[in-house]
């Protein structure tokens, strides 16, 4: 049985108030609506009119201002887990991909002999940094999973992860830019399809990471005042 107005207005206001990943948010809203409808139907069976039953069910459920923080906390954990999985999986794979590319690149053996000394140091530094980022993702995933028993404010873990990704961006851009500059006279990827594909994959992964990090920062802001519908 669909809501006649009170429940739908309440659910709409709750949906507009919450921020988070689409699927988990939709599941929460659906669960809230179903719970309210079940409660309203029970009250209606006790003799209340439909509008009175829905109003009573909403009052018993709690105001949006009261329940929104708990719902938002769950959404922030969901967003943090998504970013953590993304970092834990894609960053080490990216490092491995580029190591393989350099080993099979036709000019790689000769190029390494003529490249400046700092190039190999920076390349190794980038590999270590990528592994570190992946490790942070793994630790965050653990914290937002089994670690929830000990963490009182998981929202801060999600926010830290978003800030961490944005902080690492300039470091990675400068480091990778230095590698590109240092190798331009020794290795030409423009005519090497695997290198081109690897570059495009890397850019795409960066874009997704930054998008997810931005979403984490947006989601973990203070919960806005509930939206009142008329």
C-alpha cells in the first residue's frame, strides 16, 4: 500500500537531506519507507484514519533531524569503503602495470643505461609511494570493517581518506611529470601502443580516485538541516 502523503513527504525530505552513494542511500530510504508503511498499516488496523496512522507512524519513527545523523554516518562508511577498495586494488596494480611496461618496452634496456641518475631514484620513489597509498587504502578498509568496534567516529576515517587522496595528487603529478621529462629523450611512448594504453588507464584511475575522494569530503561534512517539503 502506497503512502497517501505524510509518509511520502517525510521520506522525500529524508532523501534530500542525506548525501552518499546512490545504491546504499536508496536501500536506506526504501527500508525507512517500508518500516513506516508497516507501522501505519498496523495503526490503521487499530482504528485510526489513514492520514492519522501515517502521522503517528512518522512521529514514532523520529524527526529527520533526529535520525539523519545516524543514516549519514552509515553512508559515510559506505563511501569510505568504496574509496578504500579502489585504492587498495588499483594503485598497486597501476604500479605493477608500469613496471611490466618498462620491462617489455623495446628501448627500456638501452634507455636505462643512458638516463640520468635521479630518474631511477624517482621511479623507485613513485613505486614505493603507490604501494604506500594502496596500504593506506587497505588499512582504511580494515578500519571501516572489523575496526568499527573500536572506532567511535568512522566518518573521520572516510574524511581522512578523501583528504589523503587529494594530498597525494600533487606529489604524484610532480613525480610522474619528472619521469616523463627525464625519459622524453630516451624512450618514445607515442609510437608504442601498450605505453599509450597504460597512460590512458592511469589517467582514468586518477580521475575516478579524485571523484570518489571528492564525494567522501562532501559526504562527511556536517549534516545539513532537514529539507521540509510542502
